[in-house]
């Protein structure tokens, strides 16, 4: 049985080795060598110069994740109480933008947020002062929230919908007002969804480069932009780029491990 | 009779225009063990949910201790529910499940403010409740580590720890195996005696209802068919539905000849019933254990043994008498093909009005109950558990 299972996994194993393990090893190799192919840790030491970029990336990703949570959780909660038809329609609407290329969507935001864009035209029509948010970190955060919000809503909605009605009724029956039932039953039972939502928003947000390039105007460079520059830009330096990628991956892995640890008690419960 | 606690007045419940409860009237007394009994879709669970506050009646009133509570939400009612599927909180351990109601309870503290119960009292009451349901020492367990029977005990402890005036139980033993169910029946009865509160119990199992209840309410198609003690319901069913649902019966269509005389199965029988119109069509109900087998010429009826099935304490025997097949329970077994006589004494013949139980459009009332009751097979009173007769 085990042998046969192993055989079935063979194509996947080959795929993984070719396109994940080997490239990963290459990244490690590049990160630890210089132009002459000699081993060095210089690439990592040079990372200190980019502390601000690391800080900005993590900060913006964290802010976007929090905003996604603040918007996405209440939305998911409201939708979970709707009829199936209503919920499916809403989910379709949430997913719909994802069918359009991210580049296109972000360009659309560019034309909305521009100084003479749709938003400011509307504001001037209403005789309100213009907003200058294009090419600021706020615009980048906005772009992240817009693009990654579905990744927060969907896992949370899935988990809340799965909570048994009778458990909620039991909590009411035992004297829980709506607020109490939410705080003591629905919120703790939906934590696993929140945790995976946070992961699914934070990880792409911390490594994005399109959004910051188009909406941040190059002024608020993020890790993704920095890495892209090392490989495709005129500062060509795949050794430094690999080192940045590696450190970023470690940071993401550490934050995910921390999150899982935080959610461990809940997961045990969900494994019912 | 102890004082009245809950009264349902003309309670009608309709879901999407379909009537699930049809103007029922019901009085529940203090410290009573009352069972709502009926087949799937009869409205018993809906009735329980009305009392629990999870549904609001379409029309009619619900009164608790004299006060109308139609619009009082569940968390403000002095009743607690034991749900069919336990509905324990999966993220809490046994202790915290039981403590849930106590932790969120607000108690008035003299100064007009509300305060929480002290930790010591919570601990004491939770441990007391766990001891009452036989789960002492299980307080640290996680709920999914418990068996079905243990989870059900936690659900009961979680409800009674709040000292409700009424405990509502929605088929609480439905998911347990037969042996455990019998055990829990006795334990529930014992718990009710110890805590001294009203139990309103929903089941489709007639044997369970007869074993545990002070009062049985038989329901069908959103109507109450009969309210009475288990003995009354069994011995004096008011109609063929109740007779068939509670235990097994031979139900034969007949005609009332005059007072104390009824004709069925092609001849006239003496009976103890009176007050019917002359020539009124009636249902005649005879319990299978009341039919006596005699030598072929010794009874009023004569027939051929069709089948004999051993049922443990008795044999279930089917006897063809002309058009009608009689069911007889007896401790002695004739042979298939034997000619036997059947003897009925007047006290064993129960004559009942033949109500138009299924009038035109009655099917519209046959709704699924709010909770599915998958185990029940329609047809009523097939006595799956082989009741002792």
C-alpha cells in the first residue's frame, strides 16, 4: 500500500525537486557566494543597508493585513448569517475582481488615485479639497488591501459557516446575549480561519512588487522591488538578491510558525 | 396537582405558510415530567423550541408563571435545553462547558449593580453537577475525547447547573445505543427527582415516553391527540392513531350497534362503551396481548394461524380470520396452519370515534420537523424495541 502510494506521488516529487528544491538550493548557493563564485557572507552583511526597506515591507504588509481583518471579518460574519443564495452571490462578487489580471487592476487604481484621476475629479466636483495619495505608502496599502481582501474573507467565512447552529443556540440558551455568544463562542471557533486568512494576506503582501511599483511610485520601495532590481534592474546583483530572498523567506516562515503556535490550541479542537 | 408553570394557548406555528403546529393548548405543571410523543414531523420539536424561545409562534400565546413570554429571547428565559446532538462547545473542556452559563450569569448585588458569580461558587456548582451526572473527575477532558453517552451527560450537567425551572430535552437519547438508552432513562428520571424541576421531554420512542413520564402528550400532524398519564394513554387511547402509536394494536373498522354492543368482524360483540350514535362507524381497538386463543370452537372468532414469531417473553402470532389478520401476543405457540378460536372479553374491546384523521389536504400538514429524526420509520407503533406486554 505504502509503495503504491509512493509511486503515485512520483510525478509530484519530480516536479517539486526540479522546480522547488533545486531553485531553492541555487538561491542558497548564490546568497553565499560573490561574483567570482567564492564563498562569502558579505551579501548578508550588506543587507543592513536595506533595513528601512525590510521595515517598510513588513510594516505595510502588517498594516494591510490588519485592515483586511477589520474589513473582512465583519463581512464574513454578516455573510455567514445570510441565506445560501445570498452568500454565494456575495462570494462571487468578492471573487470576481480576481479573474482580472492583477496588473490591470492595479493600473485601474493608478488612474483612480492619480492627482488628476477619478477620485480627485469627484472631490473637486463636490468642492472638496483634492487628495494626494498616489505615490505614498497609503496608496500601496490600499492596493494591498484591495488585492488581498478575498484571501481574508474566504477562509474566515468558511470556518464561521461551519459552526453548528445548535452550538450557537446552546450558548443563547445558557444565557448568552448576542455579544456574549459572539465573544465566547463564534470568535474562538473562527480563529483558525482568521489565522489562515492572516497568513494568506501577509505572505503575498510582504513580497509584492507590482503594487508598490505602480501605486508607490518607486518612493516607497519594498522587498519585492528590491529583489526585482537585483535580478532584472540595472543594479544586476543576483547574489544580493538571493540573500534578500532568503532572509525574507526566513522571516515569513518564523511569523507563520509563531501564528501556528498561537493557534495550536484551536487547531486541536478543529481536528474533531 | 402542583401549580401550573407553562401554558401554551392556541399556539400556531407556520413555516413559509405551512402549518406545523395547529392551535395547540398545553399546560405544564411544576416538577412534572412531561413527554411530547409523536412521529417525525408531528410538531413536538417545534413545541419545545417555542418554549425554549428559539421560535416565536405565528399566533397564540406562551405563558410562563402567568407572564406572556412570546417575545422573550432564549437567554432571558428560565429554561435550559439539552439538544439532540449535544451541541457542546468544542473549544472548551468539560469543566468550562458546564461552567458556561454560570460564567456569563449576572447576579444583582444589593447596590443595584450586577456582578459575576465568585469563582469558588462556580467551581462548587460545576463539580456538583458533574457528580450528579456521574462524570466526577472528567472536568479536564476535552469534549471530543468523550463517548456519546458521556457527551450527553455533559450536556445535561451544563443545563441543570444553571438551576433552571424547566429543563427541555430534545430527543436526548436518540443517538445512543439501546442498552445505554435504557440506562440513561433511569438516570434522567433520577436526576429529575433529585433536582426537583420540570422536565419537558421530546421523543418518538413510545416505550421511552411510557417509562419516564408523569404526563404523555401524543401529537400528530401538528395537533395534540391525547394528554394523559402513561397508564391512561396505553389503556384508554382516544383514537386509533394513539392506540397504534402507543404499543401494538388490532384496529378493526366496526359499527356501533347500540350502547354496550358493537359489530365488527362479521358479528356482534358485547363491550363496555356507550354514548355513540346508533349505527355510527367506529374504530375497534384490541391489544394483541388481550386476545386469548382457545380451541377452534371455544371463542367468538375462528381462524388459521398464519405466522408465529418468537419475541423473547412472548410469541407474536398472526391469525387469519376471514378478511382480517389478527395479531396475538401469547406465551404459548400454536403451529402454523392450526385452527384456533379467538376469545375477546368486553373489557378488552376499546371502541373509538373514527375521526377524520386525514382530511382532504392533510398532507400539507405533513412537514418535516425542524430537526430531522432519521431513526423513525413512519407507520407508527411498530414497536421496534419489542415492548413487554
